[in-house]
């Protein structure tokens, strides 16, 4: 289970925020966002996070080190549904560093109401061997400078 002790983060503490409108193809028969679509929203959050760091996409950022990242775990906690045509805010931050991995916390808001929390763990891997490798110190330092809340360090 992922560490959820630092999920109670207000919207203002997320540096990365992207507003989207819920589209018809994202809702289900109950007229609320289908649960799987929250992972698509989280992917938007991760992409915008790396764009805000000035890197665009995570792949090219890590390729400079001969490494990449792979999603290893995802945990979602649903609080309240989003509905058709509502504007929602996807917020993202790095919440935790391990030696060879990190966690991105994405939260979905309607105004200041928290709808969903998503934690995605990424393993940092060597492209040649496919094995886990230590996170670059420069990445950790860059994220620490960028974040309003310092990520936890394991």
C-alpha cells in the first residue's frame, strides 16, 4: 500500500494545475466520470508536471542519463464524482522519493472540493539492463527547488 499520510494537501500547495472540462465520452451510464478515466487525468497531470519542470515529457528527461521510468503501482481514492461539462482541475506534485523510485500525487478538484487522490509510483530503470537504478541527484534537487512542499525522502 502506498503512503497516503501526505495526501491532505490543499489545491494551493500544488504548483502544477491543469483545468479540463469533462467530456461526454468520459462519463458512464450513471452520468459521472467513469472510474478508469481518472488515470487518464493523472497522466495529464504527470505530463504537465514534467512540462513545468521544463522537460516536456518524462522519457526525454531521463534518457539523458541512459535511464527511463516505469509505472509500478497506482492507487486511487475516490471522494466525489465529476460530472459532464464540469470544469475540473488536475493537480500534480512529487510527494515522495525512494532510492530508485518516486511517487507522483495527483489530485482532482472541482473548485476547492477534492474529488479524487491518485498516487503513482515510478521505478527508475537503466535502459541497458532494465534493472532499477538510483534516481539522479540532479532530478531530486530540481524537484525539491520546484515544489512548495518538500517531498518525503525514504
